[in-house]
C-alpha cells in the first residue's frame, strides 16, 4: 500500500537548490544570493536544510556567504550536482510511504512542457542518490511528467490538481485524464482526485500550478488565493476557481472549510515592468512553523492573520519573496520537504 504524506506531517529536512551563474538568475545573482540567505537562515530555525550547489567553487562561495552572515551551518548539508534552475519543488524527489517504508519517486521533468532547458534538473535526483544523500533509500523512476507544485495532497489519498497542468500535451502527450489518474494511483497511492478547471495568475509560466492557488491545511480545510478586485486581471479566473472550491466535497460528502487568502495586488518586476505571479498560497510548511511569502504590500499583514487561522498550532513567519517572484516562483516552488521517515546522509 502506498501513501503520499501531507506536508504538515513531521519532516527531516528541506531541500533547496541555490541560484548560480549558469541559471536564469545570473542577471540578479546578488539579490538572489541575499534572498536565499534569508530563506535558509529562517528554515534552519526549525529544521535541517540540504543545499544543492552547482560545483565545488559554488559550494565554497555559499559557505563563505552564510558564515559571513552568521548562519549556523551545524544542521546544513551542502551537496554538489549541476542543475539548470532552482525550482526543486518541481524536479526534486517526491517521497511516499510504501508498506510503511520510505520510497523516493523520480518523475520526468521537462521544464513545464519544454519551456526551458531541463536535462540537468531531470537528472538531479539520480545524481543525489548516487552520492548517497538519501541513505540508500530506494528510488523509483516514472515516465510520467509530473511537477511537485502541480499536486496537493491531504495525506489520506486525495489529490487536488489543475487540469490544464497535468493534461498538457507538451507534458504528457497521448495520455488521457483516466490514464494519468491510473498512474497517480499506482505511483502515489491516490484514491480520490479533485480536478480544478479554473484558476491562474498573471505572469505564471507553469500553466496553473495548484501550489500557487489552493492548498490543503488539514484533510477538511483548504486555503486559497482569492481576488476581490474586479479590475484585476486575475479576478475572473480566481472567482471561477473559488466557485469550484465551494463545490468540492470530502469523502463523506461534506463541503470543505474554505479560508481565503487576500490578493497581494499587482506586483511588477522593477526592471522590465512585467506583472509577476505573486501569491500567498505558495507558503512553506516546516516542523512547528509555516513560512509565508510576503511582497512588502499592504495585504501582507492580513495574509499573516489568515494563515495563522489555517495553522493555529504553528508559528507564522513572513519571508520577503520579492526577488524570488522575479523568476516566477516563491517559497514553496523553491523547496522540497523530506518527510521524517527519510533521514538524509550528511555528506562530508
């Protein structure tokens, strides 16, 4: 029997890939380094981190930077493997429990339907496993193209997804909705599927990743990105998604408790002026805490309050994500949790 744990279950570590000169961050690498320093320092307050570095020189640079900022690296592991980009949520290992034993799943990754180069990212999990990072745990590969940010789970066999992401012919050509559901049953142990047809953010290049739109907080509670401004380009899509969420039902037929997150309003790239896909739904769960992406706008404080209602037993910490969002992602996109059953080996 297979089960995909919920993200609020105990974790052993958080995996991140640090930006490097060979990635799309090269033009704003100084800002990216500062942003990742804050993120790593904040996560380390609650649990260990694993940092994927491009090469030995990159690893040394990161160590020097973190040491200079007074970050305690006692519970940080810095490993080396080449990557195309930093969005490890979408190409990192998805960990399930198979007969109560941890199993790492390595799905195919093609950069959101072939939008960017991805051959290094797609090989990342196998490279890390070869280095012994996952303490010899078995890793199973899948031909299904699946990004971690495209699925939300309740830990009890229910998956929530946006149709146009998984059914994208540039991701899974020739595979029907039924065929994809069957693969998700076999690989993740999924038993129920909540498909959304609506929802989306201006500037998004993932075709509607669910982790920017709606998230499980408990098996019977969902928080979601709301928009109440009829003049905002996101209004119609998010209103339609909200109506869909109201129609979703739990296994026993009861509706879900829905908690709206405020819309941050338009956030623009300071150089190009491009609208960015800012969302408060892209939060990150840690042991005893939840990190909220903030954008230094008026809605940040209300988002903090609403997230505290979603997770009353966790400390809510805001993390400035104005730099991250310039590459179209945020906190959840930049990280991948390793459940407590996975005890990563600490490389020397």
